[in-house]
C-alpha cells in the first residue's frame, strides 16, 4: 500500500478539486482510501459529494487544568506561563484557547494543583463516496494542535485502508508549510505539488519543496489553471527544469471545474470531455506508472 500526498504551498490553487478528480480516476483501477488533512478547513467531502457514515470527537491536544480545592492562589503559574495563558487576581484562570499544554505551570505549582490533561479539540469523520472511503479531520474553532490531529487522520486512514485491503491512500493536505503540512507529508511515498501560474504561487511552491527536501519524498509538479499568466507559467517550467523535477501535467483554466464543484462532483465525473478532465486523465495515467514503479522498488 502506497500513500500519495497532494500539497500546494499556497491556498486557492485548486488542490482539493484536483485531488477529488484524481482519486475518482484512479479508483477505476485501485482500491483507494482518501484522507483530508486540511483540518482547519476540510472540504474534500464537498467536492466529492460524499455521504456521511460516522463521526466522533478526538482528544489530540493537552491543556492545563486547575484543581481549585488544592490551589492556594500563589500565582506562580501566572509568572511562569510564557504564553500569557493564565490570568487572575485571587485565583489563576487558564485561558483555554492560548494554552499550549507545555506543563511549566504544573512543575512550579507548590500545591500540585495543576494537571496537564488531554482535551477534545476536533473530530474525525468518515464518508462514503462512489467506490472510495474518505477520512476527514476537523479542528474545533480556536483550538490548537492541528498537526497532532493530522496524525490521527492519517492513522485512521491507514487503519481503514488495511481493513479494506486498499492499494492506495490519497491525501489532500493543507496549504502552507506549517506543522499540519509536515504531519501530512511524513511517511508518504510521493508528493504532488500543485501550483498556479502566479508569482505568489511560485514563491510558496519553492518553500514547500524546500520542506519536502528534508523528507526526501519524490515530487512531481502540477500547474493548475495554466494559461492565466504566460510569464509566470514559464517561470514555473524554468524552475522545475532547474530543479530536475517533472511537471506531471498542466491543467487548463476551465469553467467546467467550478461548475462541477457547484454540483458536488469531480470535474472528471461531471464533465469527462472537458479540457481539464482530459489533462487530469493524463495525470492519472502517469501516476499509474509511478505507482507501478514504486511497487517494483524503482
């Protein structure tokens, strides 16, 4: 079983819609479990028109909890908290949304009145879509530890994949280069880096690939909305050639894509003859060869 993760560096480049269509295309040949690790704003289920199967809360964050029966009100915890997450005059009060659960307050408390405990900070949802399963994570508003929640999503997706005898996990990752991106990328077998022909997208693509270099993950680049800016498109092609990275495909700007999203369908399902669908079908064929190579140890 292999895992392909799809990331973008910059948000809004069409990563989730591409993931949905690629998953739908590959599911004709492989048994696939999809994972949405953009836990701050998951939306892969919307693009796929997925059907809810089950949902449950997850404890993937730690917070300081004060036992006021033991607290003497010495306020040493306020002085030691570098995040200013404890306030008060007579008794300390933990500000939940800024507490990082570092444990410094628990160490200095002379009454041992503070404990660091797991708290609910999100939920895991499992969806059915066509002949695939989707595991999605959602972080509660204002909560922290998005990277740890991503770990839970990936672990759940792997367990479901093993249970179903899946061939492939296809992960739709978050934008940026922060903790949830790193958690999405680790232990993956291949990275598809999606970008668009704009200067900001190329800038963020470079940052993403710099991070990917630390994990030594093979990378292929997809240019989405190709043609909207000729100069930027050429800059991406020149950068890819300089880095020796393949451009897997160029998906043209196509109004069929937003129309398909409005219908809660991947574009390859809603408009299989569209220019965007043809490019994505070509990408799927290339990924089949790459997957075969990975399975053969190449």
